[in-house]
């Protein structure tokens, strides 16, 4: 941000203005500094999608704009408040997928299953209902996935899953985090992705069998400055029309990492379109290879306890 320096009007004379004293040798408190940027990778060491699939997905996104948010039907919005989400199963998903109780999914993909994604049938975040610009309140969305079993795999292709969020429409053969309007954290290497078709960024370690991981997004009130997250600048007219967004990650109910959605990014990284609170967002799980998993959207079943 450029700072505008105020100089004295000519009629006051130079003696009426003095520069403030600065201690240039003072050492800043590290707690006040932003975290160092995460290391980015050009490719994954545990498995990569085909170039053909990536190009097909890019063409899909280039020719299919994100759906603008609309006011949800009352029954749809109420179902979301009850965590009554059902999975949308694409043709690329091979295996079983069920909803044993409200807000809980159980699934198993077959060995060698290609990259695919399932998502909630209704948004978890409704831009027209939940945006801090509308409610003047913060909004948090969150869900958990438990990894039960992995099957198959090769030295160059490890089976696994990713947990994330997507704006619609989204290519059904791509994991959350790989295309526009999406983010995700991956089980095979612990990297996080935001609109990133390369190798992601360092974030956490690979997930263990039997472990429960959770991913949440918090949309802060306008003008609120959470710890470690810089406030968003006002619009050209001086109005505050944006807000901070933080993504957080848990392991077995304990906070294990977080990042500022608006952190400094490389020029090569894709845009944040669809993720800043101005589009509806669906909870999503990407799957590759043979994976047995459970998902929980019902807060009563979470290991993490919201504070």
C-alpha cells in the first residue's frame, strides 16, 4: 500500500512541520509479521493427473462461467442449516456411496478409480444469505472426512482424497483446488491448492489411515482484522465492500494449520474468483484410486468443537 505523506501548506512555512523521530534500529516483533510464503511445487511427487484431463478442464472453465448466486428457496436454505446434505455423484465415480444418517456420508471407490469429485447437493455457503456484506456478521463453514482405507496404487500414483470447497459449475473429473473457484488440501502429500493445476503449496503432512481431517472457511465481518490476516482495501469510492477470509484445517479435532485467502501470491497462480464470499460454495471431496471414507457435515458428529 502506498502511503500519502502530508506536507505543510506554503503559508505556514517550513518551520511548522517536522518529521517524527523513528528508531530505525528497532527490531519488529515477529508476531506482527505475516507468515512466510508457502513453498510451491511444479508437480506432485505422489501422483499427477494427465495433461489431457487438465486441458479438458481448463476448456470447460474457460467456456462455462460461474453461476451467479440467487436467493435460495426457503426449504433448501433450511435443509442446509440442518446439515442435510446429500452427495452429487458423477459418472467418473466407481464404487459405493450412501447417506446412513443425516449429514453423514459413507463411500468407497474401486481400485484404480480415475480422478473425480463429489460435492454437496446444496451450497454450504449462500452468498445472498451468508455474506458479511448482507448480514454484518461473520460466517463459518466446515466439515470433516475420515480416511478408512486405501487400496491399489503404484510407485508413481498414490490413491487418496482431497477435502475442499468449489463454486459451480465445476468439472467432475478434477479435484477441488485444481480449477477456478475451488480450494483443497490433499491426503497424499498434505499440499494445499487454490485454482492450481501444478503441484500445490506446502501445508501439512500426508493423512494417516483412521485419521479425521476437517476444512473450514471463515468469512469475517467487514472491517474486522483477525490475527494474522490483513484487512482488505476499500473500493475506489472509499466504501468497505470486501472482507477477510481465512481457511483453517484440523486433524482429529485439533487446529493444524490455516492461511489467509488473500495472502501474497505468485503471478503464475490463478485468481481467487468464486472464493471471496460473492459466490455460493459447496463442500467437496476429490477422490483418486481406491479410497474408503466417511464424511460428516453434522456439527454433532465433528471431532472439532467450534469456539
